[in-house]
C-alpha cells in the first residue's frame, strides 16, 4: 500500500523536485499520455541526482498507459531530506505526460 505518490506533469518544460520528508522505498512507476505516442518514451527517476532505476522507465509506442514502467536498483531507498526528480530522457513524440512514483515509508 502506497503511503505517498509523487506526480509529475510534463508539457515540454521543467518539472518540480520533491523533498522526501521521511524515509521511503519506491514501489511502482506509472507513465500516462492522453494520446498514443509515436515512439517509445523514456523517463528517469533520480534521488539527489542519481538514478534509482536499472534502466529508464518506458512507455511503448502507440500506448497511453504503462502501470509497471520501470525496474528499481537492487536496494533502492529514498532517505529523508533527499530531493526526488523526474527527467524525460526521450519524449517519444508525446506533447504531455503524467508520471507517478508510488512509495512506502520505511517506518510503517
């Protein structure tokens, strides 16, 4: 069960950074596009500037939603006080994307 979900909305510009007010473990990444995209979209999730993914999260061509978009490194954690960011590596022709990172607190 998620205790926090970070939401990024991308329309070709920058996206906000989020402050981790507690210790978290990431669970799932979702990518959504209102319209099917022309090529694969690639997204990276970073904690203090370092990727927490084994490879970029992906939304395939002609898709609008990917529920399990990425795989995390072996023991990912997001420490209290960290900054969590999302980077669009390859938009795949999308003009707007929603990205969600679902996390669980370590102390629950």
